[in-house]
C-alpha cells in the first residue's frame, strides 16, 4: 500500500453519490472520475492520511478513502478526502490539492453506523498523530501546495 507514497494529486471537487457523509459529521470531498482514473491502477483500496488544501487556502491534515464506487457497480474506484478542519462553506467546484503520505488500514464492513463512525474517529486520531511526525510533517510545506497551478506548467 505504501509503494506509491507520497502521492500528489490535484483536481476539482465534484458532487458525490449522497451517502450522507456530511450527516455523519464526516463530509468527504469527492474527486471526479477522470482524476480517479489517473491514480495508479494497482493502488490499494483502504484508508490513508496526508495533507490537503482547497484553492489557495491553508494546508490541513486529512484522511482519505480509496474505495469501490457503488455508483459504478463497484467496478470503479472512488477517492474521497475528509479534511480535518471546519469550513464555513461547501467548496464544490473548487480545486483540491492533496498529498497522501501514509496508509492506515484496509476497507472494512461494519455491523452498525456507530461502529463505522467510531472507526472513522479512530482513523482521524491516528492520522493526526502520524502527521505530526517529521517524515509526514515535512510534506505540509511542499512547494506543491504553494505554487499556483499555472506556474507549474509555464516556464518561469
Ligand atoms: P457528497 O456525496 O456530495 O460528496 P458529502 O456529504 O460527502 O457529499 O459532503 C462533501 C462536501 O462537503 C464536499 O464536497 C465539500 O464541499 C463539503 N465539505 C465541508 N467541509 C468539509 C471537510 N472538512 N472535508 C471535506 N469536505 C467538506
Ligand atoms: Mg463525499
């Protein structure tokens, strides 16, 4: 699962398939199918952590799930980022930049909503702890987050 890490990715936040993540208090910003297709095809499904930034905003801790997309009868993956920060407003249509730095666990099935929520809370705590370690913390300052998109493709 660690083979492709750190993994940098940037893309537009699109509408998900309304699994009610926000109602659980854990909204997940979904990447478009096109962005998901650009991921290495052999990247493991499961729960990861790393850093995320919306537009030119601050860089925050995040947890991320790479899972099977029920909308496409589970033949395509979905990539969803929960940013560990409280935003004033939704940010559909904005550009989300992430770097995935570590892996937590495989996808699991839960017997109840309570168990699912508490597992996610544990993932969030684990992500927060790991991301404070120097090897993960250093990626928060990566130029990837500071250079505007246009400047990366243009020569300067
Ligand atoms: P959807 O099914 O459309 O992805 P969600 O219930 O998962 O709906 O909510 C995701 C949306 O919530 C994101 O696209 C974003 O606009 C908004 N949002 C607000 N706060 C956060 C956050 N901390 N992390 C991720 N998304 C957030
Ligand atoms: Mg979502």
